[in-house]
C-alpha cells in the first residue's frame, strides 16, 4: 500500500509499505477518508512532537475489513471512525483515572501510524460505528470530539454568555455545541472569509463579528461597548498568542478564559496577575479529548452539530502536499484525502 510517511519535520514522502497486521483485540480498517487538521501543519513544521518515521493523519475512519479473534462488537463492512489515542494504563495518571494526561500517551498520526494510508489498525475499543454521514463529513467526528471535551472543561452555566474567537472546523463544532447546551448567547468573532460565511450558513452562533484582518481594533472596541461587563466565558480557538493575550480583557469578573488551540512552543503572553487576582479569572486549557467520541457521533449523526460544507476540498493521497498548502494558504475551510 502507498502511504504518507514523515521522516522529520517538512520531510514527507509517499512510500510503499505492506498492509499492517492486526492483533487479537485489534481491527484492520480500509480507509475511506482522512482529513487535514490544522495540527497537521504543526506536525509538518515540527511544532508538535512526533515519533518518526510515522504515517501521519489522525482524523480518520473507514470500513472494517478484518477482525482479531478477540475483537467484539463489530462486523465486516461496518462504517467506523477512530479515536486516535492509545494509553499505557499503568502510569501515575492512568492509575488516577486521568487518561488524557497519560505519561505514555500515543496518538495515531503522531506517534503511531495513522490515516494517510489505505489501511490502518486500531484497538477495538477505539473504533465507533456510524451510519448516516458521508465520508467527507464523517471524519469531523474527531474534531467534534475535541469540542465535546472543550464543553466538558468549561461546564457552562445555563444562561451564560460566551465569546468564541476563531472559526476553525473544531471551533464551528464547539460553537454549535455551546448553543445546544444551555448557553444563552454565543458571539463568534473571527476574520472575515470562507469560514465565517460557512458559520452563518450553519447557524453556528447567535451573533457574528467579522474581523478586518488588517485592523480589527475598531470592532473589538465596539464589542466592549456592546458587552461592557464582558462575557462569562471567553474561548480562544486560534493559534495566535497575541489574540490570547488580549482576550482576557473580555472576561467578566469571575469569568473563565479557555485556551483552545495549538500555539508555538516558544510563544509567551503577558497576563496581569492583579487582574486575575482581583477579578477572580479562571484560566484553563482544553487539549485533545478522551472518550468523547461516542457523544460526538450522536451530535453529528443527529445534525444537532451540522458539519455540512466544512470539508470543501478533496485530494488524492498523491496530492498530499497540495492539500497541506490549501489549508496553510487558507484556500479552503478544510481539506480531506479521499481513498477509492
């Protein structure tokens, strides 16, 4: 089989490899699609740690083609999506039922071979069956499961107000989840363009602030005027640490600031400890997800979270470099690799 393998940052090649073998409690899947995530750009640049050589791609799924002897609950031909994380089960955090912090956390597409290949092996417990979505939509289950985890981290109070900065695919899922889970008013602020046009079409928020890419200051000032007491929760779903630095100023007293994005390793921000202290601001992060996939499948299959139109460019595996460039150069909302 052909696959995209990284040997080091910015060094990927199309290689020919044998079809992977599955163990007793594992399942071999035949890939149908694998989305390009914004974090794949960080893999390419070296900002995200990987274990090379590795087949990348972590938003993946396909058809069950082989079952291990101990693999239960699935049949040949099932449509499945994959939770890409594998855990050791014995480290300090696993033994405290905090699996997301596993000392030996390994993700398919980063540390284990992933979905930019026509076949992939997953543990039985990490696959989830679905029925209704097409393949271009279905691989957004992973992005939406990260959004589910984000909501879990926030635990929004019924009737709260939230400012969400950034309209990435996972941000669009997060915005819809917040609307569906008791938030009274969601304001989505993001640069004008394809993603914000789609956000409106999906009815992802209650209010939209389309930012001028060159000079958004006036729009930020108007938002301060409209919400003089700030927001109960402010979420920064961009990779810009400069936006993160100013976002705390939109938090109401007693509010919460959520870091929801991948940032450059060396990025630093200035935070006023006096403001955090006096206003009792809670600052939290939301990274990846753990056991949120089942809820993600329910929301997307029911269209309570609508992902139609998010994937708007499709490429063949041999066009992987072009797909990366399309995402990097903001020529699409989201790109995917489709397999025959």
